C-alpha cells in the first residue's frame, strides 16, 4: 500500500513538474512575441508618419487646389491600403504567437 501511495505521489509530482515546465515555455514565448509585435507596430507608425509628411510636403509644393486634392486623394488611398496590410500583418503575428504559446501544451 505504501508503494501505491508513493507511486501516486510521484506521478502527481511528475505531472505538476511537466505542467510547470510547459507554463514556463508558454510564458517565455508570450514575452518574446509581445516585444516582436511592439516593434512591428513602431515600424508601421514610422512608415505612416513618413508617408504623411511626404504627402504634406507635396501638398505644400502644389501649384493649385486641384493638385492638392489629387495629392490628398492619393495619400488617402495609399494609407487605406497600407493600414489594411498592416492590420493583416499584426493579426498574422498574433495568430502565429498564439499557436507558439499553446504548442508546449499540445506536445503532451
């Protein structure tokens, strides 16, 4: 009977240790991936700012109001496309990181 109790205690201890190791792996993956998302968002903000200033510069150099309107229209179309691509990129990173974070738990 003592052996059965010891075996059960060891099995419980081993399962708890394995669970803690998986939690640690998932936590490290989340931390690493969180900084990657943050950096990606900063890069996107830099790109958007650079493009906005380029459009403002072009509008300031425009010859007439029609040229200003054309420049603004082009900027808005490009920014819309850029925003959608950036959102898709961040969403894909988040999904990838989610899969990475749960991978240790799927390994058994």
